[in-house]
């Protein structure tokens, strides 16, 4: 097939036509060759495509998964008709569903996502794909499910959203019935909650279906999924006012079944903020009273503990036989008293407070203060208003008294005491300024935050849309005259994709630092008998060293060998072969290195050789070290604030770098760090506006190996000198990632200071 050119008939083409009806009976390897041959024949002679497309269609039903995969890719290359695209997409889905290797599943999902991007204006394709993609969720691998759900969210439209939501609802019910809830099942629940969240926010018509399904997660043991549910509930009650009564009622009914403190904390905030009618406020306060038990807490607890007849059972006598030191038997009796533990029988909020969780009490104080102030605005009965306010103040005073007593396992903190005292004073004074802060300013802050998130998402989507795939001055190749372009050679997409895979993508910038010259490393000195320099070609997991070796002596060098070794997560794949180099001659030799993780790697070694006609030991030239730049493997990424906090708490490796820079503008310094580390700033631009002398921002990036990198910048501008002071904290799951990013920031600061 390599001999194909623009001439016709071709010998391979003639052979292909002679056996076109028998291709289905051929072996797998021969069918793969025929698929490539069909592509090349059609590339050389586009008018012959109609003769072979049917053959490619037939190969989609081959017994070999490799043949079906290649046939699907060739089909969409030869034809862009909706029928061909749908057939290829269906073939990809079948491969994902029936293939057992998870790595293959991920590769084919990527291929399917690319196919959808190339034909995203075909609405019927989107409709069919969304239903077919849901079949992939039957896979047990969490990464396949994660990528599938992300892909599914890009396929949802107004036409298919109800069907997708109903099927996702069935997946949620399956997770409920799964008795063995391991970590993968809990993670899958979080992914389903996130997907339903996006559906409910993007398409409000589905919110009524989504909310009841997600509310059931509040009573589940999956704390992370429940927190994600409350994030959606908080956003739903803010966006959809018509759903507020049903959401509030459902949340009130679920309040007593919540088992997690953090989930209960968020639920109390939502109820305190959005219970607006007289009936809702009354029901909320009654639910709190029922959940906290008899008041005051300290007096009732002491009263219960002093009831010996109910709290302490009669002592029991336990008799055992013992063998003494001299071998005789003796009887030992012991009186045992069993004190009944009523902690499990106590109301929910009361048990949490007795455990010492007084931050929950502070959240309850905020909710009750908002409810009482709002109740004064909606209730015309003064006696009812005063009663509810008195109940709220009694609850807060009881919590404060409990915290200062010896009953709870942990004492109350000073911050919680101050906040409880403030809330009691607000309920007593009810000044207009504080009423405005509690009843309106908090909700306005939430709306501003949601609006900022929407603007950030819109900016990211617009940035993706504005990516220029083809320059405006690029040449247009017409298929009918394609064979006459470039000296009669047609453009071969397979060859182009292979070339891109082996050589990497090319940057079009004119800056020398981004060209091939920046990747050339001098390995020896100019006065050494052998001069060597290496060009580093990085392509994701592979590093190719193209080493130029120059013999600067008139002697012939024999058995010249490039000996390399690596430090870090680098592995030398192939060892360069020995060569013979004539006097004042040069040659190129290559070495390939595999990269396993994002860690600063070092390549070092030497060149050994024999001089022709001279006996003795081998001569040796030591090479300079090559430091691999981790920026070739780090790309900017995005995540939610919740995901960032979760990873920040989980990652155990931290690297703290002091800020030492000549830059005096804080935002300019932040831009400098972002450029140096390839990280993305997660803090909204609106939060960084203004000039207060302080700046704090969260940064996030992801490596091509799937490693996460987090960073937090906290800096201030000194009033006396104007210089910046502070620290950059880096956290990662692996030590190498944290150290490498810290070294990169330190190096960029030194480089900037030297400039």
C-alpha cells in the first residue's frame, strides 16, 4: 500500500476490487491491512470512494474489536453523511460496552467525544448518542463512569433532557439498593448528584423531578453526596422561586433524618434563609424544639442523671472460680452496676451538642435569628411574635450554658460564645441595620456568588468557542484538485496524525523561548575532544533525545557510545548503539526515555570511545546534566471550591515557598506565578479587584498523568517599603509534584529578580 500514488488503476486497488466480496472471511490482521488500504486508495482517487464505503460498513460487524475500531474511524474519514456518522458512533458505543479492558474503554470514549465535537450541529446524532451513552454507565470502573457522565452533559438538550434525567434517576435508585457501598459506589453517587445538579440548573423544567430524587441522599450515609445535594438545593431555591415551598417542605421533613454534622449545618442555613411565610417559620422552630429536646438543657440533663431508679440498674453479682498460687480453688464475687446510656435515645441536635459540636449551635443561632426577625415582618399577632422570639433566645441561652458546663465532651469555643451572645442581643434590640444584614444582605451575597460562578463558566465556555482551529489566511484545498497540489501528492490524514503523535504539536509563536532552540542543551564544552548537544522532544509520556556528536579531533573514534542514566521517575527505554566517527566528522544518535509521573527528572551520563590505533583504556567525556521541565506535563484545569477544599484536606504533601520578588503589584505577581506554573486561578476576578494591601487566591492544575496540583497564594504589600511579603503553599498527593512546583516557583522568582 505504500506505493500508492495518484495513478489509476493501481495494483492494490485492482486486487481489492477482485476480492471485495470475500473480505468478511479474511483474518483479523488482513482485514486491518485492507481497512488501511481502502483509506489510501480513496485518498489517492476520491471518486472511487463509493465502491469501498459499503465494504467498510460491513467491517463494522467484524468479530475483531480492532477491525471494528479502525473501520469506524475510516468510515467517518471517508464520509461525513449522517448515516455514516451514526453507524460509527454506534460501533464505538458497542466497543465500549462489550470491551473488558478499562483503558480501551477510555480511549474509545475519547474517540466518541471527538466524533461528537466534529458533528455537534447534528441534533439527531446528539439525541441518539445521549441514549446510547447511558449504556456505558453499566461499567464498573469509576473513571469510565466519570468520563461518560461528563460526555453525557455535553449531549443534553431540551429534546432529550427528560429521558436522560429519568434514566439517571434509575441509576440513583440502583445505588440505593446496593448493599455493599464501597468507595467506588459512593463516588458514583457523587457523580450522579453532580450530573442531576447540572440538568436541574440548566433545564428548569426538570428541577421538579430532580429535587425529590436528590433529597433522599440526605438520609444516606454518603456525606459527600449529601453535601453536593444541599449545594444544588441552595442554588435551586435561589434560582427557582416557584419551587421554594416544595423544597422547604421536603427539607423540613428530612431534617430529623440527617446524620452528618456538616450536612445538618448546611440544611439549617438554607432553612433559616428561605423559610419566609408564617407557617414555614413556625414549622421550622417546632422542628428545632423537637430536635433539641427539653429546655433548659443543663437542668434536664442533671435531673435525668440523678434518677437512680431510671438511670441506674440494680447491681448484679458475678461469681467466678479462681485457682490460687498453691493450687487450691477459691470463689471470687464482684458487684457490677450497669449505667444505661441514653445518648443514642436523645434528640438529634441535643446529642450533637453533648458531643461538643458547638459550631452547629452557632449555625442554629444564625438560623433562629433570621427566622425571628422575619417572623416580626410577616406575623400580625404581637403575642405570637414575642413567644417565638423568647423561644429562640431560650434555645441560644441554653446552648451557651451547656457549653460552659462540664456536661459536653468538648467545651465551647470563645468564638461560638461571642456569636451566640451577638444573636441574643440582635433578637433583643432588633435594630434596623442588623435586621437588614440578617434578612437581606446574606441572601444578596449568595446571589452575587452564584452570579459570579455563572460568569466564570460563561467566560470558560466563550474561551473554548474562540479557539481558532484554522487561521483566516490558511490555504483551502479542494478535493477535486487535491491530487495536483504539492507536486501531485494528496494529503494523508493518517500520516499527518501519526506525525503529530510522534513529533508533538508545534507552537506558532515567534518567541525564541517557545521554539526548538529553547530545547537544545549543550552537553560538553567547546574545548572537549567531542562536542555534544541534545535536542529534547517531549511528547506527553515520551522524551526523545536527539544528540548531535561532533568529533573535534583528526583521529577516528571507534566504539563511541552514549551512556545515559536517569534520576527520578524516568526510565531509559533503548540504549544508543556504538558508532564509529571519522576525524572532524559528526553524526546524530537518539535515545528514548519514558516518563512515569510529574516529578523533576534528571538525565546524566558520559560518552566513552576508543581512539583508532591507540591502545589503552577508553576515553571518557562527562556530560552536563539535563533537567526535565515539569511544565511540559502540567496544564491548567478547573474544579469547584468544594472539590478544592476536599483535595486540600486529603493531600498530605505540602511545600511552602516564601515570596521574594521585585514586583510590587500584587495582581501582576499573581499573573507572573500563573504564567510560570501553567496553573489556573480559581478565585473569581471580582474577588481580586480593589486595593486593600492583601491578596489571597487559589490555583489549580492537572498533569497529563492525572495528578492534581493545588496552590494558595497569600501575600500582603508592606506599607513602609511597598515590597510584597507572604507565602505560596503547594499541596499534592505525591511528594515529587509538590517539590517540583516549589522549585519552579523559586526558580521563576530568581529569574525575575535577576532580570
